[in-house]
C-alpha cells in the first residue's frame, strides 16, 4: 500500500459518517465524486416514491392533498432545509427550479428598490444566474452589470438594486464571504440574493447570521433529491410582508380555494409558490433532505473539509502536473476541487471508464466533488491513483474518450 492509500484507510476507519454510505444505493466499486452535480439515490427513496404513487395517489386519490399532507409539502421540506442554511423554518419554501426562483426573487428585489435597476453579479457565475438577469434586462426591468470578484465591492454604486452571487463557485469551488459581501451591499443600499446550489448540505451557511435578504438553492445536488428535484427559496422574515413576485400563480394566493378573480398574495414565503407542486418529486426530495438533516450540517462540513483536504494533498504529491484552481484554504473553499488540464474532457471519460466519476467543465477543468454523506477517503485515493495511471499509460488518448455526448 502506498502512503496515501494507508492514510485513506486510516481516515475511513476513523470517519464518524462511514456508516451513512449504506443509506445510499451506490455500488461498492464506484468512486462517485460527482454528487455536487447529481446526488446519489437514498435507499429509502424508491419505496417512498412507490408509496406516494400507489397508496397516496392510487388509493387516496384527491383526498391525499389533505390526508397525506401533500398541500403542506413545500413548507414542510422548506422547514427541514432551514437549519442547513441558517434560516428559520418559515423563511424557506420548496418550489420550481433554481432558475425560476431566481426570476421571482430578482424581480421581487427590483420592485423593492424603485429607481435602481442594476443587478450586479460576476462574470463566470453559473450561466442560469446570468441568463435570468438578461431575461429581465430584455424586458426593460433590469440592467445587468458584471464585476470581477475583487471589484464587486467597488462596483456597488447607488444604482445597484441587487447583488446576485453564487456562494460557492461551481467551477473553481471558491466561496464568498457571505457576511462581508452582504454588509457591503446593504451599505450601498442594495439587496443580496445568494445562490446556494453548491453550498447547501456541504458547507456552513448562515443566512440569518449574515443578514442575507434572499437565497435560492438546488435540490438534486448535495440534498440528493433526484434528477430535476424541486429547488428552494429563502426570504428573510423582515422582507416577507413587502414581497411581491411576478409569477402570481394560484398556489401563492392567500386563499387559493376561494377561487377569487383577484390575486391576493399569501403571507410569507408561501407567496413564492406558483403552480401545483410536483408531489412525486417533492416526496423524493424529502427523503434526501431528511437524510442530510439527520446527519446535521456540522458533521457534513467537518467531513467535507477532510475529504477535500486529503485529496488536495494527495493530488499535489502524486499528480503535481495538474494545477489545482480551487483555494488552498478549506475555509474559503466549497466541497470540491478543480484541476486545470488541457485534456480534461478525455481524462474525465477515461476515469469514468475505470469507475471513478468526476466531471468536466468547459473548457479545461476536471472537477471532483465530495458529497460527505457517502464519499469515502478510499474513493478519493482511487481517483488520484487512477488519474496517475491514466496519465502514465496514455490511456486517455483512446479515441472513444474524445467523443462528446449531449450532457458533459
Ligand atoms: C445547479 C445549479 C443551478 C441549477 O438551476 P436549475 O434551474 O435548478 O436547473 C443553478 N445555479 C447554480 C449555481 C447551480 O450550481
């Protein structure tokens, strides 16, 4: 055994979360380092989904809206996500996708800052965040402004209505200082919307402690809600009375079952609901959230840091030719590491062929994600060792590894 393999075995033996992998349906020989893109399947999910479909829908039919608690699912799951992001239970609700929730909350923020139109973000932010601002710009409602990380604070002029940032950068894993940037935005009279898609369930987030205004986050990454799982949205309690979002669907009405002609927003985060919630998907998400909430954020964060730190050190030692573009300091890094490689795509495909799943982010990034609930230190060691093998043998040059599919 090499030194790193021994170290991995030692860390796995001492890992307080080691038993949690058994809660997921994931092959023992699979090193799955892509839970930051699509979380693994909790073992309890197929049975829960079957129960929702067969018993609650099949037998209960329409009575299940009340009897099975379908109608409260968006709030119930939101309340369970809240402690993972430092929010109060009534500040979080589950609905739609991250993109749609961005639209609602960017619009709501603009309405709360009349006379200001600028939505400030950073170039290279996750595409959908930038595109959603663009969509509002095309309607004449917003003006998109982008500033590099170190220039964000100075770009916060008196015309900025909203600062929209992704807390952990999807490509580099860099993590913003949420409290500092939120304060800078508030000092400039702007509101802040945090995208927590790469944060929730893996890094410490304290929305209320940072005095954040709004947030959105993803259900299918570290929350293990399944492909296309619904997303969540956070609105600080102090803004809930003034909130006005434009997708004024009937499920966000104060009294949807009075079927009135006029829209009256529900109080609180309930207003963020638009149409009828996807109950089957929400039920799957609830299983994933229950698992993460059961472990607790402190234990998840502690293990995430150990996994990424172990991998960073092993990579620097064994694969020094691939520079790490993620921060060295675990305090300012998400639960992932990204490496720059000219043939990142081919390397990634060659790794997958050897049952080590990471992912590729265009144009030249190989990304390894550490979902602390089920990733083992041995998986991290295997990723590093396999990468070394593939580089040494030139295996990645095989033509089959250069073919690109629709999803990369
Ligand atoms: C994954 C991700 C999203 C996903 O948005 P959807 O609309 O749910 O597809 C949004 N923002 C960031 C930063 C992400 O990482």
